[in-house]
């Protein structure tokens, strides 16, 4: 089957680029002496998780219990929920998973830690937890440099039913780009990457000094990861501690956001949305407007750093040459509105490939993706954890 035979919209994964991205991240991890625990939120696929494992990944990261259940059922035995769980319903599901695999999850509040302790101690189980740590993104987590955060970790370590096995952070502010006059993109990513590493190592020292057992014994897991900050990540030793694992997600596919941040090139983007032009009209100013059969329900309305529009149409999908004069300037639910400056060679019935602004959210809209080698469809990839948001 050829890609052109597929009904559109269709999510295509270029096999050679996927393999190259997996190999590149594993090589990076090996050179820095860290384990790769990839975040499966990007692909939600048992098949791709298997490829990551084949390349050397040690364990998986998920966001929700439903994702953990999907991958545990597929035979994966070391799963980390990079999410602060709360509620007996979720704890009960984790409790069942402990029979077949190692599960760990985040805590960052006394209420959450106490609730988890009450449940698992009553169930006569001990579950690994990681202290979610805020090193600058200010989403969730205890502040890395606040003495109360060390005290919190020590308190959690003493709760029945819980064992503090590590600390975890997400440097999401790497996506903000330069934050001061004269700072370049590369400098901004290096700054955040160094903060992520140095602040986590400093926090680990504090936990050891406070007597948190895993830190004292030297087996504290120190987990970092965002695809942009890992672009310039270098490991180092600080008072006996080193980063032990990285949790990149988007790296398997990349997208327009990563290109605009300087993390990768268009040639690294493995995921494209194949769409069909189904309507074409002229505007009063002589420009043209086209409509693709991919709207918010496929491309999603996520923006991208310094991006114009909602994804990049590729002029040549083999060489990954963008079509700069065609901008997906608006979306409705089922329509991608394309503004073309001047005339367009695209006509009704033509297909295009679009690199989305954010590949992770696109995948969650689809039940399947198609692995392709150029124009040849190699196989169908199930999105096994699609819509597993609970």
C-alpha cells in the first residue's frame, strides 16, 4: 500500500527518522551515563515503546494510571507515573499493578502523601514514590531550594506504605526561549539545562543531610527530562550525586515547536499529518485560501514557539522542505484554513504533509498511525493508550 492510498487525515511516522531519533537519544544517554526512561505520552503506543526498549530504554514514563495499565498489560515491568496521584480509586488501580510490575508515582503535598500512605499501609503494601521538585517551571512540585521541601521529603520517607526512591522534575520552562536581552536560543536551553541538573543535585545533597534513606544509601534516583533542555544536557558529579535518568518524550517524533526552538531540523521530524485539499477559493486581494480536511480535531489548536499558524505544510516531504508561502492560519473543528500568498500550485484533490506544532496532542486524537518508508506504508501502529486521561 502507498501513503497516497490512505484515507485522510492520517498520521504518518517516517520509519528512518523514528529510528534515527531513538538511536540519537540513546547515544546521548550513554555518553552521559544516564538511563533513558522515555515518556510515552508522546506516542501512546506499545509498539513504539518496544522499539525504545530495544534501543536500551530502562523503564517507561506515563502521566496517567490508564496509560500505566495499558503498558503493564503489554508486559512492561518498570513504570513511573510522572504525576502527583490523589484519590483511593487511583491508588486501588496502582495497588493491582504492583502484583506484576514496579510502579512509582509523584507526591508533592502533605495531603497527597498522607492519603497515599493511608491507602497502601492499610493494604499492607509499600509503594515507591518520587518527590516532584520545582526547579523553575512553577507547575507542580516542592521548591528545590526551600528548607521546608527537604523536611517534607524526610516526613514522606517516614510514612508507612511509602518509600521515597527518588526526586523528579520537568524543566518545562525550556519551552519559553530566551528570557533576557541578547540571550540566544542555544543559551536559553543551556541555562535551563544547567539549572535542571544543578538544582536537582543540590536538592539531593539536602535530602542526604536530612537522612532520607535512599539518599543516604546512595541509590536515590534523580530524574530529569524535557526534550528541549536535554539538547544541551551534560552530566556531572556533585558531592557524590549524579543525574540517574532522563525522561524525554517528544524526541521520538519532534515537531514545529522543537524546530523553532533549535532543538532539531525539519529532517528530524518523524511525524506528519497527511491531509487533502478539498476546497480552494480566491480572496479579493489576489491571495488564495485552501481548506484541508484536518482541523482542530487532528492538528489541535496548540501553538508553537515563535510559530505562525498551526503546523507547517511541507513542499517536499522526502527532503522535508517547508512551503513558506502557505500558512495554516486558522482552524475550525474539521477544517484547516490555509492562506497562500500569491498563487498556489495546490489544487482540490492534492494531498500535503503537515508537521504539527505539537506532535504529542495530535497522537492522542488518533486510534492508529501509519509507519511509512517514503511513500510505502510499512505497517499500522495502534495508539494503544489513546484518550487514557484518567
